């Protein structure tokens, strides 16, 4: 993963260097102002906001772990599961469509799909009743959900490493 982000950082540096020389780097937007992109120093406020938001979540998670009830009843249980599974279906469909078109955006949808499927496995396992329900949830996670997430993650990394050629 670090190798991928280092490559992206080098590519952003190359784009800035070539933009300064009057050329547009591959993948760089034409007309973009140098020093205003994601790799520039100007994004430090956004960087800091994300870091602070992540740090602010730590006490919130601790508070929740101490105050949430051990069990709860939910009037919208079916809606929550149908919504999550619908998002998974849409993400899988979008990934397939982008991949069929050799569109590099499949890396984004594959990443989202992997996250959704792992979240689904997590909630299946943590909400299953002991016994047969838990065994079924574990079997589903081991044979379907985690392998799908792994394939989606590998797809996204492959496309980031070697993007599809673009006809532009």
C-alpha cells in the first residue's frame, strides 16, 4: 500500500515539475493551476482537518463503548439491511461496468465495494445469534464476503499501479 502511495506522490511531483516546464503531465488536468492540487502544500488545512476529525473520534468511540446498551431493538432493522445490500449491489454493478469499459474509475468503486462488503461481514458476525446463525454468518464471511473484498482491493491496487490507457 505504501508503494502505491509513494508512486502517486512521485507522479504528483512529476506533474508539478512538468507543469512548471510548460508541459502537462500524463493524468494531470489541463488548465489546473500549479500549487493548487492535492499534492500541493495548500491542502494542509484539509489534511489537518481530517487528522483532527480522526483524533476527535477516539473519545467518542470510548464514550460509546461505555454507554451503549448491550442489546437494542430496532424498528428499521430490515430497512438497514436492505439499504446496505442495495449499496453493495450498486457498487458491484458500477465496478463491473467501469471495468468492462476499461475505465480507471473502477478503482474507486472497487474500493467502496470492498469497504461495504467488509462492513456487511462485520455486522453479520456481530449481530448474529449464537449457534446456527453465527455459523452461517461466519461461513458467508469466509466464503463470499471477505474473498469479494480481497478481489476488489487487489483490483483497485492493480488499476492504481497500472492504469488502463485512456484514449483522449
